[in-house]
C-alpha cells in the first residue's frame, strides 16, 4: 500500500508564479521521490509568496491548507527543498509545533524534526555569513576607492563579484549534475543576481561554473 503524502510547492515572486519558474523542477523532484519511496501524492498546494517576516505563515494560505489536509489524512507534507519552507529557524520551529511531519526530498524521508532545525540553522547562518562578507567587502572597496580615486568603482565591482561567487559556489557545487537550464532557473528563483546585471541562462551558468572550477553535468 502506498503511503499518502501532501505536496507543497513555493516560488518567491509573483512573476515567477505566473511563469511557473521553478515549479516544474519542484514537481519533478517530488514526483520522482514519491515513486522511489512507494508514496502517493494525494494533494498538491502551490504558493506564490516571499515567505519572509514574523507573520510569514499567516501570509501563506496554501501552506496552511496543506497542513490541514495532512492533519486530516494523518500523513506528511513533502517539499522539494528545505528553503521551500523557509531558511528561518524560528519559522521551521513554528511548523514543527503543528505536529505534522515534513519530508524534504533532498534530505530523505527519515530526517527527524531535530535535524530539520539543524539544517535550517546552518542555512540561516550561511545567509548571515554571506551578507556580512558582502558588507565587509564593499566597505573595504569603498575605503580603497578613496585612496585610489578612479579605482573606486573597479574595486566595488570586484568586491561585489567576489561576494556573489562566495554565495554561488556552494549552490553550484550542490546542483552541478543538473542540466544548466534547471540551474539557471533555480538561481533566478533564489534571487541571486547574474553577472553584469544580466539574467541567468545556460551560458552564464556555464561561465560561472568554469570560473569557480566546478564541473557541469
């Protein structure tokens, strides 16, 4: 007998929700996972929301509906990646208090709530470290720019590129086996700026991976 699960998908911007950007990838991951683990998707809920702020859950009616459905059926809610729920530890803790089990496909079906807290804490810390690196790099570039005059903008651009690469590297290392088109969609969905103010596409992803010495799938 197949185990029932309720699928929850989320994109972070309204324009991405309208275009479906990122949703196909989430559906594919969950569908493949369910097939491999003898599970059956008995409900699907799609959210278009930033998910930020203390009242994030109140602004996610589809997540609330997914929780109600899972409680009714006494089954887990499944997401493709942890950040589709949140990278915020407090938010994850609030979800765990709902007493509905969650499955994250990238972590496996047997990860307990405590480990979800740990993974969320790591993601939150990583985001904080990247933000601090960016702030320090830009401050240093500004300081050096005052001394070098016309080098100021070049230093700022270099610092911004270094900060972007620091954010990109762990993400690209995690997704290197995926098709370049899917990686471009994921980077766009996460709001990571592409080089030179352009957009992410297979070519810009390939150049970034080559620059960072990461093989492409």
